[in-house]
C-alpha cells in the first residue's frame, strides 16, 4: 500500500426526504490495498457504493477518484473505475477471449497485448478460448475481473464478489484480489457478508452502521487489540472450588460454568497464575482452551450484534 489515496470520500451525506441515510462519512482508499466495507442490513453500505460510482446523487460532501470529482468531472472519475456487482454477465455462446475482445472495443486504445496480459493475470490462459457456457462460476468471476481490468483502472469495486462460489472458488478469488492489489498497485474496494474471508483478504476494514462510520482500521491492528485478552475455558474438578479460586485472582471478570468447565475472559498472562493456584488448592485440571476474538466477534461488538448485510 502506498501513500496515494485513489478514493477520497469527504464528509458525504445522503438525505432521502427528511431521513438522513448517510451521515458525514469520510475515509480514503489507497493504491495497493484491499479495503473491506462492512455494515448491517440498512446501514448505508450500498448507498455509499452507489454514490461512489455516480449511480446516486450526493446531498452534501465530495467524492474524488484519482483526484477527479464524481460530482463535477464524472467521466474522468469513472474512467478510473472497474467493477463487478455480484455475478458478472457474459455472452455465454462466445468464448472467454471473444467476450474480452468485444468489451475491449468499448474503450479507446486497448490492444490485444493488454487482453493477453489480463488473461494471464487472472489465470485463464488454458480455458480462455472455450465458450463461457462451459465455465464454472469461479471461472466466470475470473473472466469478469479480466473484463474489469482491461482499461487499467485505478480502482476495482466488487460488491459481494463471493456470492455463489464454493470454498475453493472463494479461496481462489481471495488470492487473486491480493495479487491484483500488489502487482497492479490498484485500490480494491470489497463489500461482503463473509467476515472470515474479509479477515483473510483485506488490509483494512471499515464498519458502517445507521449511516455513520463506526471504525476504520488495519485488520491486524483491529484484531491485535484483543490478543492480550482471551476467553479461557478450564476443564476442572471440583468446579465450585475452581470458580472461587478464579474469583480470588480476577476480581472484575465474570465467568460462565457448564458441566465441569469454567469459561472466563482474562489476560493471557494470568493463565499460568490461575493454573498454579488450582494445583496449590488441590483442584484437578484436565484441560485449558483459549480463543481470541475474530473479526466477526469484533463486528458484532461494534454493531451491537446487528446482522451483516
């Protein structure tokens, strides 16, 4: 990721009638990064994307793509953008190559060398001359990406790109997007409901709720905040004595008891202290399991448990 912002969203607002849909949202997306955009149902995620692509007017604020204003210089701004909304539409009776050849005619100056370049970039060399009707959904996604990249955009916008893909296809797409961001040095803007995939795919995550941007942070920093605090599950006997023992060490934490297990949130460094105390008190310890919070946990905390869109 470089210091150059490809997308600059500055204090945008969107009102529909008297209702504020987007409330003073500001963030940048940089060249060479994969940026994940998350939000519960009705949070304003799709509205933001539509304004970014000029498909919906902006009530207040500005959006710049590669320095061009979506409001004032739409053609120059949108010329910098490639995108796929859910499943790409292709001419199924044509080969992948002839689909790309057809789409290349919609832009000026795209040579056959560029078509060959994007085919190699998305890994379709072996099947590009087969008809699209024989392609799997994952291969169609690859062809859609090749189409979106033909005119060498600065920004790639993908709305739910993993819809309908099997686990292998999702993994392929994830690796491909990482490769595109790094090798082509473009900004990749992704919305998805698969939080586990966003965690693996994205450099930064932005969370929007009720039209307001709640948080925007690097994924590793987002999760690192929780690594010192873990959820520890102790399998012990007797449980009642063990719970009292934990209470003497961790004053402000609550614990959950189920059968012969106690689950408690605690500092990572406190685990050896608790185990040593158990042994000292004659409590049998059969196992200790720990878990740190995932992106999904953090998302649900930030949005109060709201469902992802």
